[in-house]
C-alpha cells in the first residue's frame, strides 16, 4: 500500500517508524514531516491544512491510506473534503470528519456531549466574550483551584488552573476580553477542579466497534514536580500502574461505550482515534477532555508496546471491520522524555545544531527538527521525544535518561522526574 501520514511532530515520526515495519507498506510519505520522518519516509512539503494539494498528491502517488496525525486538519474538515470529491472519496482515511472532530475542536460541544450521554465529568459552565463580568462573578462561588478552558484549539496550552479567585478573574479577563488565545478563547469553560491522578486512554473506533490501545500518563507542565505553565506535553509513561483491570473496566463501561454509542446515536460517523483524558478520583474515572487523535508524546510510548501490525489495524478501522479485531500489548514499560528548546513554552530559539543523536540506544522521535548538510537543527519548541523501554518502570526510566543525557544543543531543556511519581505504585 502507498500511505500518507499528515503532520510533522513526534507523534507522526512514531507513526512512520511503526508503519515502516509493516510488510503491507510499499511507499510511505509524510506531509510535511521533519528530520526524523525523513529517515523512514519521504517528506512532502505540503501544509497539513492545504487540502487541495494534499488531495492532488494522493491522486498523483496513488495513495491507498491517509492517516491524519494532528487536530487542525481534522477540525478543519479534511475527511469532509476528501469525501466530497469523486476521485478522493475511495481513499481509506483514519481520522474523523468535521462533526466528530468537534469532540476536540470545541470544549463546549464535548462537555455538552458528555452530559447528554451520562459520561462522568466535572461540572462546568460556558461564557462568551460579552459575558466577562458574569464569568468573573460566577467564579466567586467556587472553592479554588478553578479550571478555565479555552473552547477552541490552543495547541495544548488553552487550560489555566487558577489557585485563587483573584487569579481566576485575571485569567478570565485575559482569555475572554483580551483574547489571550485568539478565537480559541472567544468562549471559555469554567470548570470545577477534580483532585486526583491523570491518565490518557486511547481508543480506535470505526463508529460501531472499537479497540483499546495501551493507556499512558502524560506530564503537561514544564517543570519538575508538575510546576510552571502547561505545555504540549513533556513526557509520558505506559503502562500506568494505577490503571488496573477493575479501573479499566469502569472506564470501558462508563466512558468508552457511552462515547462510541453517543456518536452513533447522534448520527456522527467516526473512523479514527479518540483520546480520552481522564482523572482518577477516589478510584472513579472522570473525563477531563476528548481529543480526536492520538496524543503527543503518549503515542511514542504507546506504539512501542503495540505488537500488532499498525497498517493492518488502521486499514481494518478505515474499512469499518474492527468488530473481531484484537490488540496485542507488550507488557514492558515505555518512557518518553521530551527535550525542548530553552524558553519553551514561551519564546525560544530555532536553528541550533543538535549533537549526540548517534550515541543513543533508545528510540529518538523527532518533533521540532529540520536537517541540512548532514546536520540536524532545532525547529520548534518541543524538539525530540526520547523513548526508552524496560521490563519494569525503573529500568525504562533509566534507559530513557541514559540516552537523553547524550543529546544536547544550546539551552536544551528536559524534565528530570518523568515517571518518578509512579515508581511506588507498581
């Protein structure tokens, strides 16, 4: 098969790495890709939301399967574009249409969807830009911390956890009135804070049936011990020791099944991934958010544990034939540590030379990178996701950090504590 992956991050490099292993893969392309995807596939200089040129490329290269990595083309309707074209509609695609992608594209839509289908979640209320004063009045009835979420896409940074009423009011002013996140915060959800431990659950569904991929724990904040501002993700661990069989049964019965059935009831066809961000509160699962794609850097840890042929799995989903498909999971641990440019998630440099990549024994998935004249350079905030494996969590952490320490560039940064909070839970 000729396969096109859309995206240019660490998630897409991990997909490309896994897909390349399949005997079903003939030619593999990534648009636009990065220095890492160039090692295993052909990079194509087409933007993720340039549907016209992506469609023309698919026809020219006789692409059989399209895997959409990031959220932007999904929310903008890449599936709808392909399905509306007589020449493109028969190309297999993994990724929901515009309606289904609202699960991620609108926090308000996803919250109302959860309420309609009795999916356990935190209480919340949505406010518009002209309701700034009402929103500030509303938070006075909360016991901090208070969660504020931009309704639209904000590259994983649209969530503020305010530790006081004053901080919440300031954040509301910045988000609603001053549009800190642009149109993404034209609406803001004010949500009760759930006190628990987070994990991410990944489902691949064809709209009727589904398979559950390995779960992972993501580390969102920039600093050790979960300090500082939110980022796109600083590391991940899979499996998650506290997500035992009994807990995962609750997740499936109370969250996954109602979600898939809810989409079907509402007439929303869905062939793709659903990322379910969960909070475990006193052994009960609550949904924090849905995403309409795989997470980054969770994908890097999850795919290292997936034994199945990924192309076979994706094709089965795209053809709506997941009913009797089963997943095989490696019991080993996988740990990903994200290395960033200094200053991220605020202002950071690009164009610094990366050294030490040839010295690592772990998997190094590229995110914000580019290559020229035989050298690799930084080209984004999150630059690399170094992923180590081990028979237990301690070994996986050790293997990962051994490789991280061998890689460097000017002002490179990474968290030193990924996975440490889970060591006592094994």
